[in-house]
């Protein structure tokens, strides 16, 4: 997938705001001419998660071809189509897809959003269609009707938590429980009666709490997930540290951010492998090459497990008599991440990975990550429309 333009990102964000969970495809000139497109890993994962089709269960050859009712979305009309999903006998059975009528709907390298709804695949050309103008029209059009049919929500526990946060905000500046980056979250959890634990489950009756100091502009942590050591060249955080770490004071550490866009100062870079369905970390120096992998399905499950519903809580940090205090001021409430967007945002460098590994003076290796983080203003690319509440 090529890098999206600013306009395409804006239109993708609009779909996300309208709760439209989509996968993206980019037809090439060859694909349009030959009526054949690669079914990329994000698209395959999306179709599987939506219970539309599982390529892993499909046999090779024309007799195993699956067809799915589809619709091409135009500004003022729709065109019935048919998606053909298959694995050819040649080329190791690489998954393929084609939409009837696509050659007259898209130009080479247009970006198309595929939306599965009620077992029908809808195709939206986000390169050509002015989505903002279509949704602003006073008269109904196919895009408006489709997106209106996709929305839903419910909110009992969220209201309970909001009431509790209102009471905490009314207390004014609250002394931090400890001096650490994690103090803003630990202090709030203590006020809510949530004990310290190492569980990967959400914090408050199914709602994940993510507290942060406001105005820092830092990326927001989505979740922590170690690599699949059994399928990796390296088998521990200590090996990663030994290969790429550096001395800082008494600690030997590796604190760095890694993305899919460019190698970082340690020469580390991420890439998505569609065939293997993996996220791979690669070293461009020292002849190391690929050294750890994550199964994308595992990352998707962690995202859904952690962020089915999340309160992103901003706090003002201030010093009073030399001690840090917090005023909990604002909440952004998100629901049900759009899993197919996770791979897209990884590929676009919007979601990155942080290593936080160190060996202390006693020789003990500590790993606080790897942490998957998202750029501070990109939550609306991963989640349907959020709600923002201000307390003070």
C-alpha cells in the first residue's frame, strides 16, 4: 500500500468517525487490466474478523472460488457487483480478490475502502469521492444511507465511571502517590479503588483507563506485547539489549522508538509481511537482519481485549510545595477499535513500537514493553467517533 495523501487520510478519518470499519486496497494498472488483485493481509484479516471469508480455510483452484455480494458506491447511485475470492493453483495459491465492474470504477493506484456490512462488501473510492460533500448533502445519497445503517452504542458502566471522575475532578489538585511517569495513572486508580495488578484485562468493569499528563504531546500507549519468541531469531529481551543497547550511567539500556517508515538511530525498522501475517523487526546494521516477529492476529486480539472501551484521561500536572499534584480535567471516551485500521496505521508509521529494556548494576534485565503506541492526535483513525467530556 502506498502512502496515503492528506486528502485520503482526511476521508479515511471521516469514515472512522462514522463508525465505518474498513480495509484498504490499492489496485494497480496490471490488476485492473487483468481483473485480479492481491488480497493483502489487512484485507484478509478484515474479511475473517467480519465472518465474510477465511482464506486460510480455502482450497486452491477455480472450483473453490467464493463469491460475495458487493456494491460499488457512486456519488448518487450504487452499482451491484460481485466479489470473487480465490486462491489460484499457481504462485503458491496467493490469495486473490476481484470486484466485478471495478475497472470502470477506479483508476490505477486509487485507494479503495472495503466495508463489510450484513455480509455484503461495499467499495468506496476514497481517492475520487468527496466524502465530506456527500455526507453534507441535504438529500439522501448511498453513502449517507450506508453509514447511517452502521452506527450503534450502549453506555451504562461508562455513565457510572463518568460520575466517579466528576467527583474526583471536584477535589481539585490531588497529591501524586509516587514520583514516576506512572504516577498519573496509579493515583487515579487508587482514587477509584482499583488495586495494583499485572492483569492484561481492562481496569474498570471492562473499561480500560489510560491516564496521561496533558499538553505533553506524547504518543498514547495502546498495549504491551512481547514478540513471538518461538518464531524469532532472538529469544529474549536480553538478546535484543545485548545486540543494540548502550550505556547510560549505571544502566545498559535500549530505550527507542521503532516504526515502519525509516530505520531509527540503532538501525531498527518494522515491516509488515502479508504472506506470513507477521509484524517483523529488522536490523539494518551488523548483519543481524530480521530478529523478532509478532503474529498480527495476536496483536489484533490484544487491541480488542484492551480497548473494547477506553477512557483516555487527561490530567494537569502542577507542583505544590515541591510535590507533583494532578487535576483530572478531561476524558476522551472511545469504543471498539477498528482492527483493520491497526495494520494500516502501522504501515503508515502512525502506530509505532517502543523498546524499554535495561540491565541494571546488579545485572538484572528489565523490560517494560515492547509498547505499541499511537500518535497523540490519531485516536480518531483507530476508533469510531469518540465523546469528550470536560470536568473543569
